[in-house]
């Protein structure tokens, strides 16, 4: 199983509309991925590891997939639409990491 993590770094003065991300952007991404998507999660950053410290990320999502090929095909077809929606909820450039889930 593979996981695509999309993380939005916490930056001073950054804008992030969590409701839009949760209720509109991520359902659109899930619809585009269709059956290739096993499940996804959405996280809202609350704090860092030390007491009183800010979160490293404002928000993140994890897309769980059995294979990367369908994800890559969807991004080739719908990637521009997905990326064009980002300004609707944030002014932060996402960081993306693809990993293999070794324990799940």
C-alpha cells in the first residue's frame, strides 16, 4: 500500500480555510481518484511537540492507494484542476511526499 501525504507548512500570516479543504477540495480529489483511492484522512494542525509551540503544518491529508499508477494517471488527467483549486483555501504551497506503508 502507498500513501501520498500533502502537507501545508505553518507560515506566519498564512491563510487556510479548513472547512473548504475538508468539505469541497478533498471530496473533489476523492471523486477524481475514484476506485483507486482506498481511503483518505484530513488533519488540522494544533500544536508542535513542545508545550505551547505552534504546529509545523497547518493541515495535511493522506491518500491511501494500493498502487501508484492510478494516482499518477489521475494526476496527469486532473492534476491541473486539483492544483487550480488550491488558492480557494490557502496561500501556502503544499509539500508532497509519497511513501510505502510498511505497517498498517
